[in-house]
C-alpha cells in the first residue's frame, strides 16, 4: 500500500469516527501489544 493510499484510509477512518463509526478506525489502526507483557 502506498503512503498516499494509507493516508486516504486513515483520513476516511477518522472521518467515520467523528460521525460515530469506529469500525473503520479499528480496521485502519491495528491494536498495540500490551506494554505490560513485553520483556526486556
């Protein structure tokens, strides 16, 4: 995916989130691993 395509995907997801649709945002931004379970 090009950086322009990624930027468009994120912009669309943020726009949807502003109007109450969080699913596109959840798809666009993968979950972060729990920082408490990472080992040094």
